[in-house]
């Protein structure tokens, strides 16, 4: 770094100019590196890709409405069934593709064990989409 000159006749004050030579050297080296590496980044392999058209196949899953009343009775789409029948129907629905969505409506006075049993049966059957249906507060 240059803090002064070798000429003692002028003054003994330090130089107030920045030595630009090292900065220019670094910039030129970086410029050369970018010039050399830029063509390597744009290397393109030309391929003749096949053309294909497709349409979106959106299948809406079925919906299963399952209800539990205040006494613990189970209803499958409005039809009264037993827990064993519900487990068998859940197993049948779990094999379908796409899997149906289960809408579970439970009375607010029903003991939680009935809801938990229903969720366990649906989970054992492989049904992952279970939604709880409720009414909004007034």
C-alpha cells in the first residue's frame, strides 16, 4: 500500500489516492473466468422429443355420508347399520380408486367412543379422507 512517495522534496503527507491496480487485476481475472465458463453453462443437447396430447382426467371421488345419532346408532347414507356392517362397507370403499370422502355427522350428545370407533374402522379400511360435518353457530 502506498502511504507516501519516495520524493522527500514535495511533502511528508500521506497519499490520499486509492491504489486501483490490485482492484483492476481482480476484476480482470473474474472477467476472464466468467468468459471461459459462460459457454459451458449453455451447452444444449438437441433432442427430437415425441409429441403427445393428453386430457386431464379429473375423477371426483364419491362421498359417503355417515351419521351417528345421540344414542350411538350408526347410519350409512341414511340407512341404519351395525358397526360390523359399517366396517365391512368401509373396507369395500377403501379398495375403490379414487377413495371416497367420508362425511361424518355426529350428534353433539353422542359419547366420543362411538366417533373414535368409527374413525378407527375407517382408518383400518385405508380411508384417509374423513371430514367432520357440523352446523355453524347462530
